[in-house]
C-alpha cells in the first residue's frame, strides 16, 4: 500500500472499534472445531510455531493484474481519480474509465513468461525458507480457483491457479507456503470507480464501476459515511469471511497475511483467525502449526507485522517486517534496492526476534528483471556463507550496538549502517556478532564484549569468521573485544563472527 494512504489506515487502527456482531450473526460464521474460540482471551493460547521462528526469511510475490501498466501500486483505484498520473496514463493508453476501466486491464494480464518452479528454485537458493503468494489485492481479483467469485485467475487473465501453482512449486523446494489477503479494504477502497469526471468533456458520465453488472468486481455502492479502511457493513464483513475461508480451506496455507489490523475489529476477523488455527490443529495432532500475521499488536495471539519498518529493539514475541525491493507492483520508474539494503534489514530484524518477508517485484509477464536476478544471486552467495548466524537463531540479551539506532514503526527502513553497527544472534552456546559492513582497517571492535572487572564474565575462548578457515587474532580489554579480520574481504555487505566462551553477557556502556 502507498505510504500516504497507509497513514489513514494506521489512524483508523487507533479509532474505536465497531460494535460486536449479534449472537445471530456469530452463528453465520462457521469455524472448524478445535481449541480456539473467536475471542482475544481464547487466542492467548496460541504459540508461534518453531518453523516460523527458525525460518527468518521469506519471499513474497505481490503480483497480479495491477502490474500490467507497470506504474506501481494501487493502479486499480487511482485510474478513477481524475487528475492523477495513473488516470492520465490510463486515459492515454487504454481509454476513458467510463468505458475502459480496470475490468479491461485484467484480460491483459497473461503471465505468459511465469515459471513458478524456476523462480522458486531461485528464491530457495537466495535463502528463503518460506514463500508467500498474493491471494487477492484490494482490486478484488482472486488469484485462486474460487467457486464464490467469478473474477479470478482461473476464469480470466492467465487462466491459471496462481496460488495453487505457487504452492506446488514451494512444496517441491521444501519451503513453507503462505498467502496474503488484502481483500478486507476493497469494499471502500474501490468506491472511486463509482464516480465520474468532475470536469472536462465527460464530466458527470459515470465510470464503469457504477454499472451494476460489474459490482461483483468493483463492489456495491457504499453506505454514506462508510469510508474507513474496513467497512462497517455486516454484509460485506461476512462476504469477506466466506471468501477468505474458501482460500484457507482450499489451500491450507502455513501462513495467512492480512493487510491491515484484525479485519473489522470484531468477531468476524477473530472468527477467521480461530478457524485458521483450529483447521491447522486438526491436521497437526491438536497443535496449530500455522501463522496469522496482521498489522496490529498481538501480545502473542498472532504475529505482528510492520510494513516497511522495524522494531526499535528485541520484541518479546516473534514479529515480521513486510517490505519490497521496489514498489509493491512493478513500477518502471522505480530504482530497486541494492542487495546491501536487504542484508542489513534481514540482520537487524533477526537480531530483534523478527522475520523479513521481502517482495521480489515481478514483471507483468511473470519474469524478473536481470537486475533482480543478479540481486538474488548475490543474496544466495551471502546466505550460503552467513546463514549459520541467521537461521534457527534467537536474540541475545541485547540486539546490538553501534551509532545507528533504528527507530521502530511502519515506514521506517532507511538507515546508514556501517561496520561499526553490530547485531547479535545466538544458537545453542554460540554467539554471533554480525557487522553491517567490512571495516576499512580490517579491525572490528565489539564493545558489548569488553572485559569487565569480574574475571568470570565474558571469557572468550575462540573467535571465528564465517567463510574464512584461517585463525583470527583477537584481544579483549575494558574497551571491548578487538578482532583483526583477514586481508581478503569475505563480504562487502556484512560479516559474521562466531564467538565461543563462557558467561557471555553485554558489558555496561563505558562512561
């Protein structure tokens, strides 16, 4: 979602919740039998599965018909906003939205070069341990073989079960599989399609979204005042439940991502979460082996997600960042992120008990730009050497040290890290110290591992550099642990030390 408009959603999250549905409405939301009920109290019994905590890194295909114009995110809405760049582009290339709207973009999405098996092999080699397919964006177009909704990728566009093919490819590579749903916001999000130009030769002529024949795509006209991120209309809320339940029941994903807080802030959203957990528990000897993630604080009831942001420190429960190497949908005008940015994000997030879900931007035809394939190759080289310090690790007593202290929250992900910024992870009795760069003088100083007055604390016996077989020289003083790196760089992006010792505890900052 675009940053400016996302702030409207974040403001909504702090607003009072919609009133609870009636008992009668509750009966209309069937959930699988199991240990979880649709209440916050019941969901406190959820425990994040170890596979997710060990995985650390997932790749996301935020991909669909909105990639066709190659103009980035939210095209399906912005083409109906007179004066916007996307409106002007659509008018020039596809025609006026009174006759040629988003419905006419969908047939142009053919995915003719999409090879999910080849891409999944690239993603696994790059270090991904799970993969997430988009299920439906706010455009209300489903990427699965839906029996409830005719606007889906099997009936239209590529005429392929995108979710199903991604899932099979992920399973062939041994990756866990997830789906993202952005559907909850679509009911109010698409209301601009019901409007018309305010000026010009076609002023007052309704856009194609005002035609009732297409309301199953563009949604019905909203009631006056129903303008929030999530609609307060019970009919729409229950429609969302039925459609996402179809997705869950048809594909049994290991992870379900919602683009927003708990949908509708009432029993509707909580019922879907309970159904997801119970369905998984029914297949896994009574224990939910599935992850639900959304952009709302969870107290462990689900996995909190931050869009394009990080936590300021170690979070007590697992969490996730979702971000992208570019715009969310393919944008021909965006400069893509360098691999150094991805690696630094991954290391910082993992040190704070989080996972990174990275959108790898696909072209409309399903292929990747050569620049993206090169980035994945560089990432594969780095994770092959340094993955030991990432996967199946847990946070240390402090997440790190250094001059850059990332401010937590959504839409905060650009930090100028250097080799002076260190992040810590642990695995068993091993401590890993990952420098977010390679020092020019080939010398690292880790002040958290200074030698304190207590002789029994921070007894360091061995320091190794992942990817280097030689012996490292190191010394320990009251200022810190001093390590001399080899003359040959292991990586330009980040290097990981494996430290063995006794009673390793972060030394207090020097006064």
